[in-house]
């Protein structure tokens, strides 16, 4: 499957020099600064779920995000080229980027609009202003069933829109040199 990912130049250098690139937790820390703990907790959840779909090789710390359609890919930046890769389909974990937004923000991932409305009514009836408070404050101790319901909804992010259309996205556990088809560099 043709995919695209924007990575910093050290990732491209590792790919070219060693034949493989794997994300390290230190890279996530560098990218996210003071928000690292928040994102790492979310990535740990994602990693546990994704490795149920595509087994994670030993030593891999975090997934590499890839775009599955040319129109959704990000442009290259001065310090981050866009890599075009042809990755075997069986190695890509496909998910829904909009549903990932619910997961990353500790929100209920609805089945559809009616399910979302019913959930929102349930939360409002309990007097909860923001469901994220169930995870980021002690409020979750008072509503454990609601908190479990929200967590149980998150794997729905792996139920996706058709490939090649937004919001389908993917991750792989590593990039391999033999998959690299083209490097798009930033142009002024």
C-alpha cells in the first residue's frame, strides 16, 4: 500500500544508514515537551490495542503514523521531509483519525450520531460538564461504570472509513529502507 509519513531528517538518516527506523520514546518526548506524559499514556493504550491487530516486533517502543491517501498527507517542512513508502498491507494498522481524536481526548467514541446524543444526555444528566474530568480528576471514582463505558468505546477507532478516504489513517511498527519510494523535500 502506498503511504506517506513526515519525519525529521534523523529518521531518514537512520533509515538510509541502518535500513530501518523505529520511533523511540525520547523522540516523542522531544516533540511533545511538557505534554509528553499525556501523549505517552494515550500512545501506550494505542500500542496495546494495535499490537492485537498487527504483532509488535520486540524492541519497538511506539508506532509510526502514516497517511493512506495522497490528498491527506502533510507537506514536507524544512527539517522534516515527506517520505513515500510502499508498505505491505498486512503490516499496517488502519484506524479512523476522527475517532482517534475521541481517544486522545478521553472522550466517548460513539457508534453514530444517535449513540453520541444518547451518551451526551447521560453525561449531562449526571451533571458532568466534561467527560475528560472522569480521567483527569477524581470524578472518575464516582462514576466508574461511565468511565469503563468510555474506555470500552475506544477500540471503535479501528473501525474505519474506506481506504483512500479521510479519515482513514495508519500506523506501522517500523519503516524499512526497501519500502522507501520517494523523499519529498521542502521547497522555498
